[in-house]
């Protein structure tokens, strides 16, 4: 059973009963009624030793920073603002003093986004993990889901992709402000953050919308950090870019900014009615994208 | 650095800036403004392999059930109703199919309390953990904190204590309904749930309130499951009872029900101005309670 099947089973078992729940499992965050004009956004994501980092390759401070940053990225992808976080930390007893360093990393990025750490817990665990629960808020009219792209919509990404493992994975600044800038110019038809990699996340958005996509390899904005050996493959599959992928109806494409304070915003392809996931090469040849690479249970 | 010092350091670093946050780190849950009449309650607690259970002593279903139940107990201790949960699950790849069993346990108790599972994530992890974030709601006038007990207040506990490791730790039903029944009769001055054990949790409530306590050993309602060797010690230190401890101003003691649908409610002692934590024996002798036994980093 892979993550896709697990989520499908879960969705079938977890039908929400409370009327305040606008959206349960299946998007970057859950969506809950808050007041007349806003929704609450609820999300959780974890970083685990030997899965999301190796102890010898990351400082405790980097681990803490990343644990919160990946959650902020989920709130950004819904068009929201992060507000309150709870931190669940598991580590070996003898390493308890390192928790200050983890928290220093968490607070570094919490302060940048004005997030309050309102609770949490500490537990012993043979495997180090930092699990963060983040609540955000979004104006109802600015909420953007991943399952509302339409055939013909143009696909954009922010920034450059590939090679995040060289350092961006610990340094990235979640695209909260950029998402807001985009929404100010034009409300995207759908949006998702790029955590597992362009190929995998574009597919999630297209599948959730009942569509396919065609991405032009020559248009993909490849990072300087992408692998020299196969730069396109690096941009498609490396993951951890934490950029935004969003779709826009063709008539509004001219309203999409070319960059946001220097960060490029690039048209890379389009959503298709046909439910296939295609790469289009400069010579006009097309290839089906290879199986998505899930971070988890892969 | 023990958990107490860690929490102290954290509280000093995590001063909340958002005005909606009524209470951050330090109680069973965080408290956030929701609407005119209610607060949101935010809590997280985790169960970790080899710390909170051993694989050979618990089924996956029991582990899942317990992971949600301990969080519900925190909401109960604030006088609230649980509403929405997110589940963060870490397990070895080869054991992925067992996740259904974990979820079956989670859903078993979620359905009992009408809780919606609105999101979560799955990650590989060498150590199994189930980390749950639970949001609840409480009427503003019914919110009960742990730091508001006053000298002279009488201490009550629900149920019987000790020996929960014989089975109650996996079977207990969090005291949401009982908390409401108590609040209907008399609003306690303070309340906490008994997770780490009577000695430790009574001390947390008393310390948070700037007080001490005196508990009469002869009055402690000891469970049939408590250790035969030292029944009082078992009731004081075993932990995982998940009963409620609450305090009531002396003039209202007669309003406290003697039982709630058969569950005993027992007067076990009183809050003192002197910041000592005393046991009073039937012969009149008193002893300082031995150092609290924290679940974490102990």
C-alpha cells in the first residue's frame, strides 16, 4: 500500500460530520469555518531522522527551522497566513540539551512570520523527530485549493527547481508573501507547494482536479544547484524546492507578474483534459512522466 | 535539563504576540479566541514506541486508540469538547499495512466523541510514533485552568487510581462528559488530567497556582489494579489514570456530586498556602512527597 492508497482509504473512512469542516483530508491543509470572512487552515508535517535529514548533515538548528518552514509552505499554498504552532519533539534522553538548538531554529523562522508557539510536548524517542502543527487563517475569497484547475489552464511555478539538497532545503523561505502577491494580481484556479518535486506535485494537483498536464521541458526554470548530469530530471524529481505551482485560466495569463521582487514566475505548460502526465521536449517529442516519487513509503 | 526547566526556558522565549492567544505554553491546552462565546483549545500529545508502549505489549489498534484518547483527556481537563484532529504517523516502511489497524483504533474513539479526522501525514520512521493534534472548543464561562486554585480549596479526583498499566492505559474513556457534569454542578477553581500520576499532576496544578497541597493517604481512591506491594505508592506514581483532579472552594464542597453515573468523585485533601507537597498518614504523620516522576526526560 503506498501513500496514495492510504490516503484514499483514509478519505473513505474519515467523512467529516461537523458542519464547520469545509475541507478534510486531501489538500495542503484542512479548512475550517472561522468567522464571516475567514477560514482556519490546519496542517501538520514532520521531519524525521534518517528520512528527512541525517544527523551528520544537518545542525539541530537547521532541523528545527525546516520543521516549521515546511508547514508554513502548506499554509502559503492555500493563500493563507500562518498564526499559531504547536511543537511535538521526540529525542533521546542524552540529547535533551540539543533541544534548545532545535527551538532556536524554530523560533528563527517563527519570528520572521510572526507565528506564536502556543504549545507542544517533549518525549523521549530513539529516532529524532520534530512534528509541527500549524494553524493559519485565510480570507474566504482568497482561499485556493488544489482540485480546481481546469483543462486549458496555464501552469506557472515560482523560483527555480532542482538540487535543493545542496542547501536550499534548510534555507528556503516559504512563499507566503509571494502567494499573496500573486493573488493580488490574479486569483489562480489552483495551487500547491512543491515539496515532493515538480513531477509528483504537478500530478497531485492535476489528478485532484480530474485532469492531466503537459510540461515543456525547455521552459522549466532549473536551479544552478540542479545536478549537472541531468538537469531536467533534477528539477522534476529532486523535491524540497518549496516553491509554488499554480494554474491560471488562459484569458488572465497576461495578469501574472513575470517576477515577484526578483523571484521569477515561469509559465511551464498547461493542464489537459486528457488524464496523462506528459513532458514535451524541444524537438516536439512527448514522453509520459515516470511514476511519481513520493517522499513517504516510497 | 528536565522537562520543567525546558518548559520554563520555552515560556521565556515564546511570548505570544497575536492578540487572539489567551493562553500559550503551560496548561493542558493552548487557548485561542474563537467567537463571542467560545475559545478554541489546541493540544498535542504523542505516543512513542519503547517509551509509551512496547510493541509486544500493545496491538496497533490499542496504540492508535490511546494516541487520540490522551489528547481528548487534555481537552476534557479544560472543560471543553474535542472537535477536529490531525494525525502524524511515523512507522517503518515494511509495517505500512499496520497503519490501518492504528487508524481503526483512532477512529474507534474519534467516533465515540464525534471527532473529525481532518488531516495528517505519514512518514517513515525507525521508531513508531503516533502524534495527534486535537482542537476543541469551550464556552468562555466554562473554561477551567490549572493555575487558579486557591489556598484552602478542597482537592477531588474522579475514579480510582493506580495500576493503569494492567490495561486501563489502553481502555480508558477520557472524562469529557464527567468534566461537564462537574461544571454543571459547580465550577471548579482549577482542573488537570492525571496523566503522569497523582503526585506529579497534583504538584503541577499546585505549583502553577503558587500553592502547595496536603493529600490524605487514607482518602485516596485506590484502584483494584494497583500494585499489591504498595497500593498508595501505586496510586500516587503509576500514572496513566486519565482521571480528573479538580479543586473547589470550601463553601461549595457540598455541591460536588459524590459520583457521576457510578464513577466516584473523592475528596482527597486540600490546597495549602505553604508551597510544600505533603502526604498525611492516618496516624497524623506527614511526609514530603518524593520528587515528581515525569513521563518525559525522567
